C-alpha cells in the first residue's frame, strides 16, 4: 500500500512563520515535522510515499530529496496553486496506483500507530477520528458501530489520517475541493468505516500551538 502526505497548504494561519517555512518543515525538537511522518510510515512498512507540494516546494524537495535517508522512496506531486485536500489527491492519483492508499496531513502531531490501520478494507474509505480541538468544537462526523455517519449528537473531528480507494475520486468536479466533499456522498450511503483515536493528536495551525509542542 502506498501513502500520501498532504503538504501543499499555504499555512496562512502560521503568520510570519508560514511565509518563510512550509508547515511540513516546521521544526519540533530541531527536526522537520514531516520527517516524523516519513519515519513513522517507514516503521509501519510503507515504502512508496507521495508528497504534494506547492508553496515552498523547492525547500521541501531540497530537504527530503528522494527519501532514502528516512527509509522510503518519495514521489512529488507539484501544484502550481493549492488544489485543496481533495484536488491534491486527484492530481496525485497516477502516482498512487489502483488500490487503497493512506493519506496523512503533514501538519498534525500524533502518536497514532499507523500499523493499526486495517490491512484489508472492503469499503472505499476508513477514517481516524479524534476528539474535537478547541478551534473545531462542532466536529465533522459521528461514529456508530464502526461506521462513520453524518448526523450525530456527538460528532468527532476527522484527524487527517485515512485510507482511501481511488474510485472515490471518479466523480467529475471542480479542480479545487476538500476531501470532505469526496467523503460526504459515501458517508451518506454508510460506506465509510472509522475509529476513534484518543491518544496524542494536535493540529499545528498557529504559532502558539507550535510553541506548546516545543515546550
């Protein structure tokens, strides 16, 4: 199974830091955030990794090169403008093959064990859901007996980790869109499984959150 790291975001909420450094290369304990993801992917057995890049693409490529140092082989999908999480995946599909692939957001900090993901998945997608962070209290989806549902009294947040089948992205749509737009039709048909992870998970989207992790 191949993996994709979403790293094409502009990082506008990171203010001055985001203008100079992509979130994927933010340093935590003097190491780029995306390096932790690459090493975790390698430990879980992933060898082929696709990274989409846009802003600061050259910096990311220069830092990571082909990925050998981290135990993986990196393929880059370069966007001339940000396509959103869904559009970025669609552009990278030729690099991801015709089987399920893992997608992980570059700007999360988590100890989720990637080898815990299902080895076999009959459904088109499987999502890792987490407790709602302070800036997203409304959540995204509910979870009922392992099935992701749209409507629930207790919603959770999509944690930026999921397994997806290419057929999910076959529907024609605009070039720029969110992965949530792809998921909603499948969720309405109860075709998406999920799990609630309650370990360490932080979305690094402001300088203040970055400082909390580094402290």
